[in-house]
C-alpha cells in the first residue's frame, strides 16, 4: 500500500503548473528560453550529457522536495499534539 503523503506529493507534482503562483511564470519562461538556446549550441553528445544531468538533478530535487513536504506534515502533527495545541488539525 502506498503512503498517503506520497500520494498527496505525487498529486501535487502532477498539478504543479496549476498551483504555481503567477510570480513563478516569468522565471519558468526565462529558464525555458535559456535551455532552448543552450540546446541549440550543443553537439548531440553534449545534448545527451545535459539530458542525463537534468534527469539526475530532477531526481535529486524531487527527493529533497519530498523530504520537505513530509517534514512539514510531521511538524504540523507535532504542533497539534503540544499542550494547548499550537495548531489544531
């Protein structure tokens, strides 16, 4: 059985574009333009190396984000258990 927090995290990633604040869009567009320019300047071998690097970087980022996501839920739970309940869930 899959952990409910993992299901929530994957759903968040699946709908990330819908949930990003509009302030993020200019940065996403700039990143896309820079990536396109870089890809146009690379040899096929360099392009494959870049794609392998990007895949590894994405796996690393996703692992970090999953940790932060789970940590946030763990902290909320701990706060809800404090005497006087600093956070009521």
